[in-house]
């Protein structure tokens, strides 16, 4: 239709008629004069609408399924994230429990020995520090740490502090080949010097070549002047082998350390030494040896009877005429 004055007037007229019909229909309700026309239109176009709906519904269901699947996937992702968070919390709880046990053991050891310690956590190992047997801990000069302080844990001697920074420190482990500490044998008090051997047991040179020592004997630190680098009485390890050194002035023994150096986590730096030497008091109690069970003796077999002894009656019947 061309845009002329007549066409614009016609459009305005049609709009006015439409508004008039809508007004009449609303006011009339069910008795509206347009109600019959509306039913007729519904009868005519209803099947077409249902057919169109039937054709469109599968598509709509597919769209809803895709939308719902996205929602379900989001829910699954959320549940997975919640489970992961829960596992992490449980793992953190287990870790916290393990560290609490380590701290309790370390404080118990320090209490018996009379050591004042600063607890610290291992944050690095020696591979980043020249491949020596060292660890880095998260405490330093700001925490009162100084060079040549003794480092322990709940089991015994860990090492000594070699380098100190404001917030970290480096500890030379007792297993390092460059490590040396004075030792004292439990009970006998025999003095020696322990040296690290890497992954192997520590080697201890006892000053007395005639010292009576055997596997199972235990050692503690001898201690240094003013408690540095070593305070006295820290458990070192257990003798596993006594090496034959005939004619030598010293005696060599191999010692298995009490500390598991591959599982270090919490350690304690002794910042104040004990007032008195605890000697062997810090060593753990010796486990009781199992009571040997005497073997049962089998009953003795009857031997030959001496002559003149009365003969035992025979169980077998005897016959005679």
C-alpha cells in the first residue's frame, strides 16, 4: 500500500475500531457479542495450534533437556568440589593430628631434659642447598635462633643450626658426613665421637678401646661448653654392630639413630640449655624382654629293670597244658 493521506486515515480508523472491539469484549465478559467469534476462531485454529505444538514440543523438550543437563552437570561439579573440599579438610585434620602428636613428643623430650626449645617446621630439604644432608626451618634470628644451636625432635638428636636468616635457618643433619658430635654410652658413660654416614648408620669412635659395649646399647650426646653446639643428654641412637679393631686404642661401633631423617616435619631448636646434665634420663624406657618359655620335657621311656626286681605282669594271655 502506498503511503498516502487516504492510507493513513484508513490505518487510524482500523486502530480505533480494534480498541472499540476490545473495550466491548472486556465489558461484556461471557455475554460479549464477540464471544461466538472467539469460539469459532478457537475451533478453526485449535487443531493447527496443537499440531504446531506437537511439532515444536520435541524441540522444546530437547532444549529443556540440554538446559537441565547443564544444570545437572553444574550440580555434579558442585558436589565434586564439595567432596574434594571435605577430603582436604579430613586430610588437614589428619595432618593436624599427626603434628599434635609430634609436638607432644617433642615437648615431653624437652621437659625431661630441661631444654627450652623453639618449635619450627621443616620447609625445605638439602637438595636445594648443595646436596648436603640439611633442612631449612621456618624460624630464624627473629625467633631467637643462633648458629650452633642443638636441634631435636621427639625421638632425639636431629642436628645443629649452621646458618641463620631473620625468618629461616639451615640445620645440618646428624647423618651428614661432615657432622660430628660427642657421645656418652648409657650406663657405662664411655665417651666417643659420632659421625654421620649419609644413608648408613652413624659411626662412633669410643675413646676406650677396651670399652665393654654390645648391640642394643644406647648413646646420648655428651654436651658442649655452654650447650653449644650440643646440649647434653639428647638421645642419639642404638648400637647395631661392634667392629673388630684389635690393637687399636679406640673402638668403633655402628649406631642406628633414633630419628627418622626422611620423615622430619616438626623440630625444636634448643634456645636455652639445661641447668644440669640429664645424663640418661631422656632416653625412652627400655622395652621389657619377652619371658622365655621353658620347653616341655617329653615323658621318659621305661628302661630295663634291674635283676631281682619283680616282673610286671604281661598283658598278653599265656597258654599252658
